[in-house]
C-alpha cells in the first residue's frame, strides 16, 4: 500500500506544480472600486394605503354620495317590506272569510311580493357594490398616480401596502416610508 501511495504522489506532482504556476488568485476590490462596480441598491417604499386613501377629500365626497344612494335603496326596500306586511296583515284578517279561490290568489300575491322584495335586496346589494367601486375609481387612480410619481422621484423599485400587518418589519437600509411624501403631494395634513 505504501508503494502505491508513493507512486501516486510521484505521478500527481507535476499536476500540482503546473496548477500553481498557471493561475493567480483574484484580488478583492478596494472600497473605492467596490462602489463603482456594485449593482444599484434595491430600495422600496411602503405606506398604509387605506390610511392615506381615507384622508383624501375625494374619498369623503365619494362616501357621502354612496351613503345617500344606499339610503335611497334602503328606503325603497323598507317601503316594499311595509307593503308586504300590510298585505299579509290584511290576508290574515280576511282569511276566515275568503273563499278558497280568493285565498289562493292572495297567497300567490304575497308570494310574488316576497320574491320581488328578496330579489330587489339582492340586486340592490350588487348595484351598491358596483356604484361604490365606480365612485372610488377616480380617487384610487389619483392616489396611485401620486404614489407612482413619488416612487419614480425617489428611485424606488416598488411600493408595498402595509395594511393588514403584511409588513411587520422593514429595514431602513432598503425600505422607505413614503406616507408623509404622499400626504404632502396630496396637500393633506
């Protein structure tokens, strides 16, 4: 075994010697060269989108318009409900005296009123949701434009919404809170 080991060393020696002669190890850059060759630092912004959004005067106006529209739908739903209750009370009072055919006709009317009321409530929820989205669209567009502008000015690669505690920690070396900048650009105190 000793004989094989010595043979191996003798055969491999020229390889080790030539490897040392061929290459030189690279030198680490000094601080001055590291700054010029380093990749740009990745930076991002963050803010609570909802807290800024809810401070916009346009948001308050959209909410006011939405609440007025919602009140109209609720008033109509209440009127429909009152009409149903009135007809149902009349039905209960006259049910002893009604012949079978009138009784059946009134039951069908009540059923139709109830179905229309349920359908109206469902449809009004859907219409209100769409109306709210439509009212908020220009407000959201304005806020998004301001956020994009600030991100471009500050050289940020992206902006993170911190709502819902989605960003519990941010290093100040890479993350920038842009809340105040957004509020300033929107002229909001």
